[in-house]
C-alpha cells in the first residue's frame, strides 16, 4: 500500500463503540503506520435531512458539520462507511451522509466527482444474522455508489454481533479484518457494464 493513501472512517451507528466500529478499528489496526486515519462520528456532526436543491436558485447555506464532512471526504483517498445493518441496509445516519454526496456534486468549485474518481470506497457492517448474505443490499448500494463516481470498491467487511462487543467472538470476521485493507481494490462497475465488457 502506497504512503500517499489517507483513510476516512465515517461512523454511522446510533451507539458509541458498537460492533461495526469495533470491527472497523480491528481492520484499521493493520494499516501501515504511515497511512493517516481520520475518524468522524456522524452523531457528533449531525446533518439535517437532505434537501435536493439542484434546480433551485440562490445559494444554499452550508453548516459547519457539512463543510467538515465535505472537506474530509474529498481529501481522503479511501472512504470507509462504518454502519450496522439496519433493515438490510445502511443506518439512517450513514444513508443521510451519502445523500449529501448528491448535493456536493453540484457545489460550485468543489469538483467533488472529479476528486472522488480513482479513490476507494469500503464498507464495514455488523449484523445480528449469522448468514451475511442478508447484507447484500448494503453491499450493492455501496458498490453502485462507487461505480457512479468512478471509484474503486474494496468490498464490505461483515461480522455478526448484536449485543455490545459480540463481534469479537466472530472469529471469521476478525481474521478477515487483519487483511481487509490489503491489496488494491478493483474499479467499481455496474453489472450492465460488466456484462457489456464480457461481450466485447
């Protein structure tokens, strides 16, 4: 892993030190010492419900929390969405954060789409179910988001844990955490693009 990487971990749980965060920190502990890590808790940087203002006139007021998150996201080479699996998808906090990406695409001078292109999107999630296939909806949402922005997608680290700290007993998840961020992630592609490429 090259030293020009920088990781942004976006915590989207309603509970501090939850299983998803425990799993993410286990994976982050195995990043090279020279790779910067920044952790932001969406409970500490609250965003109001996203309002789509693409076709409205006038300047939209940007809060300090939004400005911080926009800057941190655009400056990172790797963005890690850390969210428990709620109703087979992202938490409300994590989904709202991603909704704001839509607005940042249109912020004058931000060049958000250009800055995100070539970066890598990752996910970490803990769930109550032992069958991690139930998280496929969350995985698909993140993968498609990366494909739209022409990012790489490193996949989603999944673990089982409902009670606080339970994920530590998921040996398979903790083993995978040790190597999760190793190697170069592939460029994300929509399924129809992959099928079209196979036919060429």
